[in-house]
């Protein structure tokens, strides 16, 4: 795996490790929301919400746009795609390993010629 792909997956998994950030993602799957709306939902300050959003934006899970004094956030699917690709590679690797293990276990034991 390229170093960039590994770093992108690390950022996504780090971002999703926090319950508040997962709550933001879940909320944004229903549509865009302002930072104030997200802060109210989380029950934290706007400043804390902005910090969570910065992590989510760095991992390309969320993007935002500022119009006047209002910043609106929405889902950015590119971060999830990088995590999904990493997970798919892991799944493929483990499926191959388990298939080989199954083949070894299915082989009848060889009898020794006496």
C-alpha cells in the first residue's frame, strides 16, 4: 500500500474513533447542517465543535462552506472511500488466508507407508 493511502486511512479511523465526530457524521448523512446546529446536537461549545470539524475535514469526511457568518457542513464521501478501500484490501487478504487454511484442514492426513 502506498504511504499516502495508509496515512489517509489512519486519518479516517482516527477521526471516527471519537463518539462526537461519529455523531456529526450520522447527523450530516441526513443533510447539511450549520456549526451551531451541530454544537447544539452534541451539547458542546461551538469552539469544541469546530475542533471536531477540523479533524473530520482533515480526514476528508466532511467539507464546509462559509456564507457570511454561517458555516454549513456536509458529508464528503472521499474519506470514506479511502477507508473502504483499505478495509476491502484487508478483507481480501484474510479471505485468501482463510481459504488456504480451509484447504489444509480439508486435506486428509497422509498415511505413512510401513
